[in-house]
């Protein structure tokens, strides 16, 4: 960001973490805050200022994400003429109202707290329930697919720790080369 980039948040894999954007906003915000605080901690002091706010994290998941995909003229903000993609959350721990709703969304909300979803102005979830879908049938299909995956996985070769270490090492070396090539500048 110091170089003028606008970070965005998206998910494409749930192999090693949650695929919901609430978790991703939290993780990105906490990670960057920790990185920003390293120099202060290295001097043996506690940081007295936090530069990044929860509003920044919300922007990463909304307006910035849309801009990165080249869709900011269609989505990413509640603006007349754009598609009406909206979520509304209802915290399950409804003990007291939030004193800082934006912070509550970024720092406390989970996917299970999503009460309402509108996609292009049409309800897809309302009152915490999917609209227009037979959830029991979808769950049965998903469980059948999982059964097939588990049966297929049971017949696969089980790799030794050494084989896995070799594979990961090759993947890391390949990724390093690819990243290095991607960031080379031409003169």
C-alpha cells in the first residue's frame, strides 16, 4: 500500500483455511498490522498507533476486490446503476448492540451470521435460510459426492514423509522460480 497498490481479498481454495471473506479480512488485517508493528517491537516498544483500520479491510473485500477484477463499474459498492449485491449480518451473540458495527463485521462476524443475501437485487438467502433451493437435496448430493471422494482416496497410494517432503520441496522451488520470473523487470 505504501507503493500505491489497492489490495483486494478473495478466496479460491479452502484447503488450509476458511473460504469466507470475514475470516480473510481478519487474517489480512491482523497480519498486516503485525508486520507494520515489527519495527516498533524491534526497538523494544509497543506500537501506539495502528495505521490500518477495519474500514480498510472492508474496502479490500468490496471496492478494491471489484476494482482488481475490473468490475468496479458494476459491483463493489452500493451505488445507483451497479448490481445490488448485498449481505446483511445478524450476530448470533445478540447480547448488546455493537458500539462499532464496522469493527464487529470485520473482527467478529462469521459466515453463520449472514442473515440475508441479495445477488443483483434478488434474494438468495433470507432470515438465515436459502431461498429457492431444497437444502436437504443439496446436502444429500454433497454427502454422496463426499462418499465418492472418500472411496477414491482410500485406494490411493499413501505417501511417506520423505516422499511428501520431496514433493513440497520441488513445489517450493518451482514457485520461487515462477515468482522470480513474474517480478522481473525489463529495462
